[in-house]
């Protein structure tokens, strides 16, 4: 059986096929992994840092040039920060330019297509540049022409578990569609299979949540004696 780290999309797909071998779904293992990468990116995106400044340029079009990896339709949903550098280097106690005062993002239309433009009040210096951080999806070799595998090792199994959840849900839907609603049964006894894949999807979702530490908040209620000086001993 294969194991992480995964070098490319095919390696992710191979592992997924080993833990959920059912091939009844028309969607390929690689397509499930691609969908899982986007889900992971929405929960915990990749943060890109770009240093810019030449003393004269005040505007940059996001999605091209220095900001070619900005992905329109995704990146604008997350916070963008601008750090002030000293001698083109970050300081131990960083300071940030204020949005709406030092810089802003404008939405414009170029050639009939909407674009986002990062605009500064004062052009960043060529000596003391600025570091712009924005969020974008993770890239894995084999997706979108990417030739690099960026997902950290501690998150690679999260991609697998999310892909497995998506595949199990898809398989449950496929088997459910074979049920004869007229007599509430089918030749292949799909109902137990549907239930099994639904249960497995929930198990994979829990494993994914455990790695990312999301949706784990709990609330505890109790009675505290009024004479107590503090809640805990």
C-alpha cells in the first residue's frame, strides 16, 4: 500500500483507490482529490507573499505580473495584508499599511472582464519595499499545469480523507439510484451498501476535521456555588 508524502495528483489518486477501491463512480480518483484540494484550500488556504516596490509604481493588477498566482474568484474572499519592509527585509516587530488609508483594492472592468487592482496612495520604495500577502488554493503537480507539490506533509492525509468522504457520498448516491422505488427494493440489495458508504463518509469527515482541528468546539454548562471564590480548585 502506498503512503505519504505524495509527489503528485496521481499518487494521491492511487492511495484513495486503495482505501476506497469501489470504481462504480464515474468520477475518477484524481477528480475527487482535485475537489478535496479546493475544500482544504477553503478551510486553510495557501498564503502567498510577494515583495513589490520600485519607487514609482502605485498600481498592480491582481492575477497578472507579480501577482500572477492571485486567483480571481477565490483570493478576494480572504484577507490581504501589506507589511512595511525596512531595507527590503521584514522586521522582528512588523508594521502594516492600513487598508483604506495607505492602500485599497479596486474592482474594474478591462476588455469586458472584471479585474482587481491593488492601488497605493504612495508608491512603495525600491529600497523599503512592501510585502503583500494573499490567499490562494494549494497546488499539486498534475492540477492546473502545476509542477510543484505545495501541500505540507501534515495536511496531505487531510486531502485524502476529504477525497474519500466525497467519493463515499458519491457512491452512496449511485447505489441509492438503483433502488426500485415502486417495490422499495432492488436486485442488488443497494440499501445496505448505501448505508455503509454513508457511514464511511461520516468517518472520513471526522478524520479530516481531526487533522484540521475544525468544528470541534464544545460547550459545557454547570452550576457554580455562589460561595465559591473561584470555579476550579
